[in-house]
C-alpha cells in the first residue's frame, strides 16, 4: 500500500512539473508571437520585459539586448521629463541591471558591479525607488560574494 502511495505521489509530482513547463513554453511562444506583430515601441518594450521575466537563462539574454537597444533608440527622440522618457529610462535601467545579473551568473563580479552601478544611476535620475531597492540589494550581494561584509551592509 505504501509503495502505491509513493508511486502515485511521484506521478502527480511529475505531471505538476511537466504542466508548468508546458505552460511556460506556451506563454513564451505567445509573447514571441505578439512581439512580431507589435507596432508600437512601448508595447514592444512591455512584451520584451515579459519575455525576459518568463524565459530561462540562456534564452532571455537576446531579448534583453533588444530591450536595451529599443530604449536607447527612443530616448534619443523622446522629450526629457515626458512620461515616455521615464518609461524608456526605466526599461534601459532594467536591461542594464539584467546584464549585471548575467555577469553574476558567469562569476564576473566586477563587470556585474559596473552594470548595477550604471543602472542605479539611471534609477536615481528618474526617482525609480523600486528599481533602486532591487539594484542596491544586488550590489550588496556582490560585495558579500567578494567577502566585503562591511561594504555589503552599506548597500
């Protein structure tokens, strides 16, 4: 009886994991399809951000580069202090911070630090406190990984 119960639990666990993996693939496929048909750059940025949030490592990075380029392109033609300016600055900071995360995953902490500091500068410029909090936490983790606990606590 116990072995049947264990077997049943294992099968349920497998199906739960499989269902989530399939659902994630469907979500990514849908977002990728939306990206190909989106005409407005703000919509493209939102879709790219969703892809980045939902895609596993190794998949999201090219979309992050697209987001960064799109934000940089639009910042050249957007009026400072307009709602669009803040939107594109926030997306640029997010893309730069994501690059920092990628460097952490590859144990390149100094490059990661540079990206996080660049993202933080942009976030401070536009008063994006939520982004600042995340970035400062990431900076703290970098210093902790380097063994500099005192510096880590400053962030």
